[in-house]
């Protein structure tokens, strides 16, 4: 009997490993031209400036994790989480969130699953991540306003950049308002959960007769509603993650600035920040892993429109994206596999256990 139980475990582990390897292979093949171009450009790069990408990347992961963990610690959770464990979790979250083309859904689901090891219920973990996005959008909007004001005062703000910045800021505010609107009322949260179940069943109908039970999703929606109401009643819990989110935005944008500087071009930091915001929005609506393609086009286009020389802008963006791809896979994939290998059954039953929260 014990042997019969182990076979499915090994099977789940094997298929998850195969699926992940396929995703990584597809991403690497799709980015092969970028990787080759980045490799060929290394002889034109200042190695000392390029080396700064490594600590900035690690600091970005750490501050991103703190925007999430800071909120949960304010709830009395994660007492057992050491700084090293926080960094390790951040690397895993970064891997799943950026390598799988699901608009961030894969990263949210995986993060909720991993945080169960630390006693965090799925509803709390999901809302904590949505709160992280909300405070990051809020601090980004404030920083974007500073960047645009700086460009306007210096006479460097073109109409195209003003329109782009206004659109990005408007989308950020709309995303926050939509989240509060959907989860702020219990009945509305239930309807959203039921709608997701119906949509999933409609998409799966041509392939299987099995139907997704809406009850677990509705219970998860109820848990998320209660957590959202708790935030609205005590908004001071978001103060610490809000402060951390400023560092997240600045560090992520500085990766682009440093990569361009490695080619001898000192781009305007305000222009880089606006370009980073436009590219981030483009990546969120793209169906490719990590927004590959639309992200680069939006980033380079905005940089050039803001006065950055085209050659170093293109080379810097390509080099930065190649560095992030290699760093994400090299650092996140082994940790991801270690976690999945330890708990393969839980990975396959996350949706069912979410219903118990």
C-alpha cells in the first residue's frame, strides 16, 4: 500500500519538472536573439558599471519580498521566517511570476501555496499579494508625478511622454480602485468567484467533461473579502509595505539606467522612470513570458522619445533583459524545483485546500 501511494507522488513530481523545463526552454529559445546580442555587446561594456546590476537585482528581490512580508508580519504572521528564507522565497516567486505567461496569476497561486508552510491561509496570502501590487502602484504613481514634474520644469517633457505618463498613472489608480470595488463587498466577491468558475468551465468544455466546482472559489472569495475589509478598517497595516514599495520601483528602474550607463550613455533618470512605467504596463497586457517583446519595444521607444541615444538604449535594454532572464532562471529554478519536489501533492491540490481558508 505505501508503494502504491508513492507512485502518484513521483508522477506529479516528474510531470511538474518536465512542464517547468519546457517553459524554461521555450523562454530561452524565444529570447535566443536577445541573449546572443547581449553576449556580443559585452566587449563594449564597462565591466565595473555592469557589475552593479547584481546587487541591484538582489536588492530588488529583497524589497519586493518585504512589501509582501511586511504586511503579513503586521498581521502577526511569518514569525518563523528568517531573512535568508525571505530572500529564497522571493527568488522562487520571481521565477514563477516572470517565466509563466499568466499575467501574474501563476506567481500569486504559487506564492499562496508556499506561504502555507508558514501558516498563512490562502485568502490572506492572496490579498497580501494584491495589497503589495496596490501599494507598489500607489508609490509608482507618486514617483511618476515627480518624474514628470522634473521633466516639465526642465522643459524636457514632450506631449507624447505626458500622455504616456498620464495613461500609466490612470491605469495604476484604476487597478487599485477595481480591486477594492470587487473585493470590498461580499456578494460582489462571490459573483466574481462564480464568474471565474463559469469561465473556466467554458474554456475546458471542448477538452474534458469534468467541471470546476465553484464552491471552493466562492469560499476563497469570501476569505479575500474579509481580509480586504480588515485592510480598509485598519489601513495603517499598509504603511510599512508602502514605504518598501518606493525602493522596489526605484531599484527596478535603476536596472535599466545602469545597463544603459554601461554603454557610456547617462540617460535622464526621469525619462528612464517614465519608460519603465510604460514598459511595465505593456508587459502586464502581453501574453508572452515576462512581457517579452512589448516590454522592450515600449521601453526603448519611450527612452528614445525622451532624448536617449538609440544605440545605447537598445543595447542597454537588451543586455538588461538578458541579465534578468539568466539571473531569474539560474537563481529561481533550483529553489522552485526543491520546493515542488518536497511537496508535489500539495501543488496539485492547492485549489481544494484554498477552500478551507
